[in-house]
C-alpha cells in the first residue's frame, strides 16, 4: 500500500466545477433536461474508472508541472463528485418523469454547490467534515 497522498491540481477541479455549473445553467435555461446527462456521464466515468474527460482535456492546457499547482485531495473530490452525480441523476430522472419540482430542486442544488465551490467554499467538504466529526464523537461513547 502506498503512503503517497493523491491530489488533483486546483485548476482541473475548478474546470470540472465550471463544467457542472454551466451544464446546469444551460439545461435549465433551455429546458433541455438531457443536457444534465453529459456532466452525469462525465462524473460517473470519474467515479467508476478514475477517468474524467473534462479534467483530461483541461490538463492539456496547464502550463506548469502538476505539482506546481495548489493540490486538492483526491478522496475529497471523489466524495464531492459522488454528491454531484447523485443530485444530477435524481434531477434528470425527475425531469424525465415530469416531477419538475424535484428536478429543479436536485439540479439547482448541484448547480449552486458547484458555483459556491468556485467562489471558495466547498459544501461537500463541509458535509464530509461534519460526518467525520459525528463519527468521531460517537466513537468516544
């Protein structure tokens, strides 16, 4: 087992966040729910096969060595991507079933979370931190 901490350069994470945000905005503004399937598939590829096409393409445009960029924790990003995939999946399914209120709720949640992350506060990170704190406090009893 390797002790090396896996990380992702921040510009790649930001690109993925922008991709999710712009996909959600485009899907909602055009009322074309199928557009949500694109970030959903990209996210699933990242989670299941550790291959995120958006990040792979963005990596081609980086000018410095990967280690020169601020690192983001790989495990934390996988957790965040899982939340995004679940919300996008529920949103898309809801729209396909004409459950539009649920579709908007799930889709707006992931869109807002990605935009707030771009601004600097990671909601998924906060959720994971709180979960770990809860488990730690529970283990003390």
